[in-house]
């Protein structure tokens, strides 16, 4: 049989009797379990345990046990005419007056009943002070899951919820019960099996008075959930969040030598504590109807990379000997097409420049036409095979599910124009931000692509790799120097981020999101 303490298996013997050609069991209580008499009782004791915490690399709590404040009315202590008090509480707790009245008028409510209305953070001292001015209000502290840096890191950490019947049924036999909490999103969900604590249970037989234990039937020791330490540096995470909190963005900060993810930030965001403390219907509706989609984790999506894809194309072209770094592919102005078979379609670029149309200038000035020509030089077969080798069309090994990077709607390029557009990160190219960041590590690791990871480890001297020797050291260092020039050169597209004391390398990108080349209503996606 299935018990709270686990699956119980035992052998037993029953006696049968024959009556009118039918066999019937001679019933006694030990038919249920050997040694159980008719006067005995079965009891179950439980030992509660706690969910594991999540910490950043410096030991700062990102998710764990804390205190919340339960706010409610005690009817017998309220004013005789409480309408204004109810209105003030509704205002402070951002709930409706009707909801409060409905709770107070419930059948179970007595004069001394604590009628809980909402939860607030223990740190919300101003709201607590204002509430305590109101007659009949009582505030009780209780333990619960808290997220100290909620908005700054909500998409990555996620949140827990009380398990529903459907989820309980899907996890039958795993030790959950109707009062359990379970990771709903983010790392709370990804690390659920490790984070969740397993309560201890003992099922045993007592005497008729229920006092003296006679025999333990089955027991399970409690197990506290594992604590998990991340590579995230919450100070860096907060800086990234502050920079982009008003934008729709996805940001990855990764150590390119070790693969440690120091920040992973999606904006706009939401307050994960609201899912724990309680959320009004009005607040929920405002979140799900927000066109900026604050619940969407943009770090797990796939986006048009635009010109940030050009270094990858350049590296593939050098590796395949489709070009040389110094080769001049010829100036073509701001509009170009291979031949008349393209009809009215032209590849366009933002500005012209003096000097040869070579790899260095193509990257420094972000020349779309140059990289369209490079993609055609590589050819669809070699480009397809190289992109697949670099991790396109397959999932990344990461705790959270990431959208796969793709270069086409099918397994191959569908036209010559699509091939050309792929050269500068348009066409049908979609990339996950973490995948793109990982590919860039090849340019500082002599061609080796570092595997990113988010669970902290002390020794990072032997990093793992997505792909060793994705490019030769010569190719990788050529691209790296060109990316330095993108910032150092006065005409470089990223020159405005040049620092005097730190040498940076990088690539900007602006992807056009529009239905046709003539579309004037499309949007832009900026990358760096």
C-alpha cells in the first residue's frame, strides 16, 4: 500500500470460510496489518522540514526562509461603524472593500476570530505602522519563502506556489501532499527535486488508549532540502537591472575564461514576493495585460542577432578559407544585390567608408553588404554544417529550458537571399542570448567555446567546453583584434564605450524586425 512514509509491502495470512458455495474472509483487524488487534489504533506522526535556500556566489540569500506578516481583522475589536477603517485597509493592502467585507461576513467568523486579509513583507514597516492605527487590526508573523532581491532577479530565481490537485496527481508517490509548496518557475522549478524538503513520517500501532506504541509499521526520516549556491554575483545583477529596468531586454554577464554566469537579467520584471504574500486580482490583471510582458523571461527566448552575428560568420569564413582577412571584396555603396535574379531585393547598409572592404573594416563599420558577400562565398552547405556544429538546432545543457538557436525555418537555407541575409544576422536567424555569449568566448580562448554554468564551484581551473577548437587560434585572435578595433577605432560602431584604462572588445548590432523590406512600421532590436 502507498503511505505518507513511502510504499509499504508485507505478507499476510487470512482465513476463509465457505458459505453456500462462496468463500468469505473471516474478518479480524490483523487482516489490515499483521499484529493489529481489534482494540488497537493506528497513528501517524509527522516531522516538518524546510526547503533549501538559494545563495549568490558571496553567500547572499536570493531565496529562502524568512518572516512574513499576516494582516487581519478581529471583528470584536473593530469600531461599531467600520466603513472608513475597511476603506483605509483596502487602500493600504491594495485589495477591494468588497473582498474584506466578504471575508468578515463568512459563516465561521466569530467575535474573536482572526480574519486574515493579506500578507505583507516583514520589512514593510511603514504599511505596518499605518495599519496598526486602525481599530481591530492584528498582525501575526509567520515563516515563509522570501526573495530579498525579488525584482532584480525574479526571472532567474522564479517562485514557489502551493501545489494544486493537477500537479499533485502528476507527482504522486514523490512525497507531496495537499499542503506542499512546489517550484513554479525559474531555478525554483529547475532545482525542485533538490531544493524541496521531504517531511518525516512514522506510521505505528498503539494500544486502545492511543498512548503506548506497540509497533512501527513504516517510517521515513525527514530530509531538509539542499541549499544551492550560484555563480551569480547579486551586486553585478543589480547593476545590470538598474541599467535596463525600463527596457525590454535580456542581459548575460559571463566570465569567458571559466563559463561562470555572473548575471542573467530579463526586463521588465515582476515582484516574486507578490506570488508568496498574495496578489489581488487587479494586480494580476495589470501584469498579464501589460504589453511589455513582464512575466516573460527574455533570457530564455531566441532573438534576431543582427550585426552581433557578424564575428561568427567572419570566423567561419576564415576557417573554411572562403576569404582571407585582408581580401577586398569591393565597395558597393549602401545598396547591393548579387544579380537581377534577386528582383527588387537589395542588401542595405548604414554608411560607407574609405579603405578596403575587408574583414577588419567590415566589422569596424558593421558593413552588411560585406558580410552578405561573405555568406555567399561560404555557401549554404558549409555554412549550414558549421552553424550546426556550433550548437544551432539543438538544446543547450542548462537548468532552465532555453529556446534553441536556429538559422532557418527548416533544416537548410531556403533561398540565396536568405543565405546572404544570414551573413549579417538577419534572414531567419534566431539566437538565444546565452548561446551567443558562449560563442564569443571562442575569441578569447584560442578558438575553444566555453560551456556556461550557473551552479557555483570552488575550482574553475578546468572549465568544460561546448566545443574545443571550434576555430583555430589564428582565426580566433584575428576576430578578437578586429573586435578591439570596433571600440578603439574612432569610426568604430562601439567607439563611444572606449575606456582609457581598460581595453575592451565587442560588437554592436541592430536587428530590423519588419515584414518586408519596404515595411516602415517595423521595430528594431539593439544588441551589444
